[in-house]
C-alpha cells in the first residue's frame, strides 16, 4: 500500500504539471497506465499491525524515511522480505529481512 500510495502521489503530480502545460490528456494517459499496471499486483495492506510496528520504531530509525519505515513495518507485520535496491537504509532497520533485486547472489 505504501508504494502504491507513493506511485499515486507522483502520478497525480504528473497530471497536475501536464494540466499547467496544457497537456491534460497526456497527464491522464499516465494516470490510466499506472492504474492499469497496479491491478496486476497484489497490494499488501498497511494495517493495524503494521502501524503498531511503525509507531514503535525509534526516532533514529524513522530518520531513514517515513515511507521506507512504513514499508519495513508492513514486511515485518506479514513476515515478508523487502525486495529493494536500497539496502543501506534497510540494513539500519531492525529485524527487517531484505534482498537486493539487482544483485546476482
């Protein structure tokens, strides 16, 4: 849910920028493409358990970034592994399992 939220927020900014540039149709084409692609994936919830884990994170951990911490909390709540290229931040997030999708190992 966190990543979907970030994608939606960014895409709505694209719509807004295109509207200001007189290219509203192009902006909505980008939004439609995102929505069409999102339905192909299982969207995991940011639920009560994830929020509880997120709120218990230390301020030092949260300085790594709100969205990354919410993503980590969701993974912890579901006992999932975060697949990311951003391993540095997840190394500093306690108890989170992660894997780098760009590595060969």
